[in-house]
C-alpha cells in the first residue's frame, strides 16, 4: 500500500504575516518555502491583495516600484490563487477591516487563516475555518 497523499492546505495569510514572511525572513520565511514547494496554497482576493500592495508602498519599507513589481510577479502571482468573493463576511470582526480576510477564506474554501491580528485571532475559527497565529501555523508544518 502506498502512502496516502497529503491534503494541500488552503490558507489566507493576513497582510502582516505576508509582509513579514517576504521582507524580513526569520522563522516566517518558512511560510514562503511552504508555498514555493506546493505544500500550501495561499489565497488572495482583490481586497486583500490591494491592501498588501498598498502596505508594500509604505515608506518604512523603502521599496522601489521595481522591487514591489518583482515581489508581486515572482513571489505572489505564480503561487497564490485569486479568489472571487462569493460569500461576504460582514460585521464579524471587531475591526471591520479584517472581515475581508474572512470573506476570502470562506469564498476560497480555506482551511486556515494565519494572522497575528488580535481581532482575527480572538475569533479562533469562523464557519469551520481555523484562525491561527503564525507561530502555531509554523509548528504544524515543521
């Protein structure tokens, strides 16, 4: 009998986790390796992607337009699945701006949302989708 194929986890990464994984390395760089190796499928919606692109432009990151374009074309577009929002989460999170991550997750049939945001993490789960801190997610994939 052969090994049972592993189910590839579909995940929504909040903007801070995604930025940290891509720009700062450290332990979160494992998240990048997981998607590059096809062990996870990161999901992004137009709304979550727009926030990510806007945050990349923050002066504190000192990224040129060319560097931002490279990150998007080499690290995001080849690996991320774009989700059309078909199920809208409204007024779920204390911070309503975080509802876009819940909407992406339920519309994209995600298994997990990986976040460091207290408003999201305090929910622990939403409609069967677990919401975990980055450290817990990394422990699950070591």
